[in-house]
């Protein structure tokens, strides 16, 4: 047993050292996973906030056609809108008919055209803009907000003149107290729900994608370089060779996933300190089962990718095989996000890939349903065993080296 482990560990160490000796590989393995979630949860919101503040501060030009209202005019001025007054065009069929204003809106000569018309029943308006322009959309949004405030003032004034209370008349049914206090879920459970919608997908996709390159390099890559022959001449079995390579790929993949989770925890801690979300409340049992689910998933994915890569005759062919294989991870990951966990049938936890992803979602919600755990644990171990068996068959082929000649 000691000799067997010595062969396996030696092969694993050799493969890891050869794979990580390139500095670009180290960047992809260490730097990128550490930066993904901090960039996603911290840098991206800051960038969006900065862009939104810059857009809010912009002075936008709006052409006002038709009747003028002084109160609305004041509201437009407070919204950083520069107004240019024009007569209402005669050739239009209705206020939303762009007509001759089409070209200057598309060419951004003005950000929007506001049309207002008073009749015996009240006011009619329209806003002409181009939705593919952020400035034009922002101008439209400011105009609509100003009109809503103006309309509210007009309605409230009419009700007051009629001797009615605007608040009780327009809003006769109100919520009593704070609506957040009526939620039985804790902040940690709410955070767990939010994270359960994308963490399983990210872990699954990253595990599968990060295992592709080392799987190709340690199988088809060695066949092309001619170093696989030397490994096959070692006094070890094909199974030991497979386990050694699997251990190397699994170690590299696990390191990337662990670093990515570390970046995620840092981002969550930052957001929690900013009171954006809470810290997920997950029990120790759920965490242990979650770790077990990730390990089983890694065993299955790495073994399957090693088998496919070994089946290929070249690095190019291996890349062509494993590249589309990511789609078989992405689709179940997206599919499981929309499944309702409250009334889910147990057989879902026996579907390959879907079972692990659903298990991760339940565990992040700190839901431990014994029937579900037994189904996904048993089925996942079975699928991992089948993947390992398929990989072992590929490593026992007699044409493992001769097929490349």
C-alpha cells in the first residue's frame, strides 16, 4: 500500500510541478480566481455608481413643443434639463408621431422632444427619444419623473379644492408598521437565498473549466510530447497512473476553486460591512455536506474530462472535445436556478449534475432534508464511480501510445 501511494504521489507531484512552472499558468490559477468576486461585487458596483452619478450630473437638452406649463417648467429646470421651445408641428397625426423630428433625435442633436397639449379634459403629452442612447433615455426618465410629480400636485390640489383629504382618498389601504418586520426570515437566511442562486453555478462552471487545461496537458499533451511512454514504463499500474493524474488535476482545480471561494467570502464580508447583504447563516452540518458535494462533483468532472482528453489523439482534438463539454455544465446550472425548492420532487436529486447543483442550493439555504440528502449523495457517488470507471478504461487501452504514431 505504501509503494502504491508513493507512485501515485510522485506522479501527482510531477504533473503539478510541470503544469504550474509557467508564470501565465500561475496568474490564471491564483490571481484571476482571487479577483473575480471582489471585482464583481465591489469594483463593478462602484463603477456603476460612478457612471450613474456622472449621468445624473449631466445637463441634457430637451425640445419642448406645444403648450407651456409654468409649474412643469420649474420642475424641468430642477432636473438639469435645458429647454428649447418650439411650435407644435402641424404634420403629425398624434403626439407620439415622431415625424420630421426623427433625424435630429437619431443624430442626437437633441436628447429628447417633449410635446404637451392642453384640451378641455386635461393634458396630453408624449416624449420622443432613442432608447439606444443613455443620455436620451435619461432625458426621458427625468421628464417622466417631473410629470409624475406635477400630476400629483395637480390631483392633490383638485382634491383639496373639493374638500377631500388627498392621502385617505388616493391611498385608502395602507400597510401598518414596517413591512420588513413581517418577514420571518433572518438576514442570514435572506443572504443565503441570494447566494444560492449563483454560487452553485459559479462553482460548477469554474470547477469544470479550470480542469480542462490540466486534463489536456497531462494526457493528450503528454502523448504529443512523447513523455507518456516514459510514464507507462514506470513500475506502476495504469490505475495508479490514472489516480496520480487525477490527484494532480483535482489539486489544481481545488486550489482555483478554494481561491475563488476566498475571494467570494472577502466580497461578502465587504458587502456585509456596508450593510448591503447579511452574512449567510449556514450550520456546520450544511457546510460539511456542501463541501462533500463539491468534492464528489470534482471527482466526477475531473475523471470525465481526463477520460475525454485521453481519448483524443492531439491537444487540438482534446480542446475540441472538452470545450463544448462546458455547455453540459452551464445548461443544468441555469436550469436549476429557476426550480422551486419548496415543492420539489425527490427524483430531481437523482438527475446527473442537476442533483449536485440542487443540493448546493438547499444547503446554502440551510435546508437539510434527509430524503434529498440520501438521494443526491447516493446518485452522485454512483455517477462519480461511473466517471472514474470510464476514465480507467481509457487508461487501460493498448493503443494509448501507438495511436499517435
